[in-house]
């Protein structure tokens, strides 16, 4: 049995034009399993995909303990929110990983899907719609610009938040 703990999940890194995440595995009775990664529709960009950052407590059954706050960050646009169980979308289809061929259950509305075996985050079933695929590309490009601006602003200021002398 698991004691409830805090688990920061997933730290995406761009590598070879693909998004990979660090997957945390646990063992119960010697069998590894991936911690739950619920899919929700982002209130910021309206896309569905795995979280960039997901923090929750684990119940005794190894599932998300929804009695505690579940902190979530959209991987596509960076929107940060606290989610509840009623926001989680049902896994009503499967996605085949382009790297390892594993079938991963996911919502049909998912723009991105994380492979349960290798952790590769690839295009989801919703991107078969050209409008969704275009929306995903645009939102990811805007988020990348936002992250570069934030980094430049951090580099512009000294350790105490003071601007560097010109």
C-alpha cells in the first residue's frame, strides 16, 4: 500500500523536435507502474494533452487522491490551474507510439499523447483535424516565445532582482 505523497510529475525537454518527459515509476509487489497522468482540457488554450507539470497526492490504491489539491500546468500554453476529478477526460481511444509501437489509452480530443511505455509525447488523435493541428502549432510557438522572453528578463536582472549596470 502507498502512503499519500507529493509527486511532481513530468519535466518536458525538447529533443530532436520531439517532446520527451522524465517518467517516474514506482513498484508495487515488484511490478513497475506509471503514476496516473490525467488528461484535461486546458482553460487557457482549449487543447487536451498531458501536463507539463502535475503535482498530486497518491491514494492508498495508487490513484490520484482528489481530496487534496491537484496542481496542473498545460504543456502547450503554460496555463497553471488546480484541477478536479470532474475535469478529467475519459480514455475513449488509443494512440500508437511512433517510437515503440505501444498502444496508449487516451481521449479522442487529445492533441498530444504521452506513451505509457517510453514517455514520448507525440501528436494525438485530435490533430487529424487540420484546424486542431494548426491551433497546436500556433499555441506552442507563442508559448516558446513567452518562455524566451521570460528567460531574457531573468538574465537581465541580477541575483537580487536588480538590473545589471549598462
